[in-house]
C-alpha cells in the first residue's frame, strides 16, 4: 500500500505528542510497527540534518564570512559532514553553496554548479505545476516539502525528498533559499517493486477459480477476487470493508445444519492464529443459491501491512452431489436383491454385491480379477456367447436366460441383463451385469 505524505506526517506527530508505545499506536492507526519505526527513523535523520543546516543559515546571515569565528567553523564543518544533500541559493535561485553530499549524489563538482540554478537537475519527470507550487510557497516565506525525480550528471535518474526554506536577512527580507534533500531512490524503487508485485498478485488472484479473501485485523475484507464475489452472491456489489460474518449469507455445517456466523473459523485465525484447512461448509447466498465449499483460513504472519488472514474456498457443490449420488448407488448396490457384477473392459470382475455371493456362493475376494467364465454351466454353445457379445457391441446391452453354475457345482437358471458402459471417448470401460435365480433347478 502507498501511504500519503499527510498520513506519514500525522502518524509521526501523533506518536511524538502522545508518548504511547509504538505497538499501541500501530494498533490505533492500523499500521505495522515496522512501517512506523522506519518513518520515525527517517524523520529523526531529516530533523537532525535540517537542524544543523538552519544553524549554518543563521550564522551565514548574521556573521561575515571574511571574519570567521570558532562558531562559524564548527557550523560549516557540520554542514560539510551532513548526511543530507544541502544547497544554498540566492533569492533568485542561483546556487551559492553545495555540500559534499550533493557532489556524491549528483556527480557534479561544486565549481560546475555555482552560479547556476537547480534546474540543471531536472529530469522532466516532475510536473511544471509542482515547481510553480514550490516557488509560490517559498516566496511566501514558507517551507515547501516534496519529492523530485532528478537526473545526475551521468544521466541516471534518482529520487530526492526535499525540504526547501527561505532564509531572511536582518530586515526580514528573503536573502537565500536552503534545500535539504534526502536520496530516497532505494526506498522508491522498493516501493515500486512492491507495487508491481502487488499488481501481479492481484492479477493472479483475480483469475483463480478458487475464491480468495484477504482480511484485516478486524476481519474486514480488504481484497476479494471474482470467484469469491460470484460464489458469495455479491458479484458487482462491493464487499470490501465488510466482514465475512456480516454478509447476508446463511451458513451450514457439513451435515447441513444451520450454524451461527460467529461459529465460522475466521475469528479464531485472527485472534489466536489458528489455521483451518479444507473444512466443508454450506452457504446460501442472498439469491437463495446453495453452494458447498471447502474452506480454509490461514493467519498471515505478523508484520504484514494489509492482511491478517487469508480465506480461500473451492466450490465443491458438483463434487459433493457426485459423492451423494455414489453413496446412493452404493446403498442400492449393497442392498439390491438382484446379483450385481461389474467387470472392466476386458471382462475381468471388479466388484460384486452381497446378492451375488448369496446366489453363486462366491465371495468378493474369490472372483475379483477373474472372468465370469467361472460361472459357466457348459449348457450353452459358442454361438450363444457370440450372439451375446454381438448385441453388446451393437446395442450396448443384452438380456435373456442363462444357465450358470454355483460354487457348489449346482446349476441354476438366471435372468441376466448386461449393459456396456462407455467412457468419454466412446470406448467400453465396464460391463454391468444384473441377474437373479429364476428358481428352477434343472440340474
């Protein structure tokens, strides 16, 4: 997140005036302690540099340089050793003095800039209106603060954070201007890198099929992707700034029972850092649309600027419906009074039910991997089986009477129905056979 100058200055002022611990102020301002600490360090360094410069300015305006004093020498030494870039100009903006840090930062030697204006540093990246505002402010006798993207002598660009103030003579007229500038290139580049990373992150998150929410320490949504908006029934309606518990949603447990919104695991993640992974919840949206979600909540490690928890959820409605269908099929399979036998495409037995064992006398483990040939009675010729397979290949089904043999060796007449099951490519993947004992033992 990019913070405004006003927010930065207000935070520093509040910390200094309140005297509260940094952690408490971070909590009140909604910022991280790392951010506040960095701002305070930068402000202290800047204040220190400006303090030394103002002392020098006062000395320059009240004492004659031709009559140096011990005090003047000390002040000039402080000016020369300042970690900040310092420029002193006349009232028309022509440079009278530049310290060694200026030389180090810009690549210009002092003799190259004396008598010239700071315009030699302009890169074209600062709007003309910004310069107009600068001159209007300092000519009114006020301090101006802002940032420049300037150009070094070698053509490379750099960022400066500047404070420019007027220096008054004994009659109260503006005699000079003094600029105290800090090279913030690394900070700006890091900020830009972070911004690009955030943009890439948002682009990736937006395209995910999985719903994603980022929550702040109070549980308010600071980011949601398209999938989350769609699944939660708020597509086109902003949910940023609201809490997940406050959305007009009805939540269900995995067993389908209504649960309180406060029972969602979000609060535990925020307050105690507890992670919840792939827990199943049902949700009914404002449009009365029902979804089953596999929901995870993970607390973000301390120090993250914006988010305190990540909530992610997958729409498993179709999968759950499929599981329910399979469960129902399994119940029918297990409790059918007809024998059920399933073989693969090569006619190897994959599964049989309890009725199969009751009728044939064979247990599941005795027949898996074998072919239905083990039930053959010997009463049907090859032509009978050729016609059966021909019908299965052409119509995908066959039914009729067939003599089979039990494990005990006794024969029985069965009514047999066989259906061919095809995969997505149209190839036969399984055969499902259902049969029952017609009750006539002719052996």
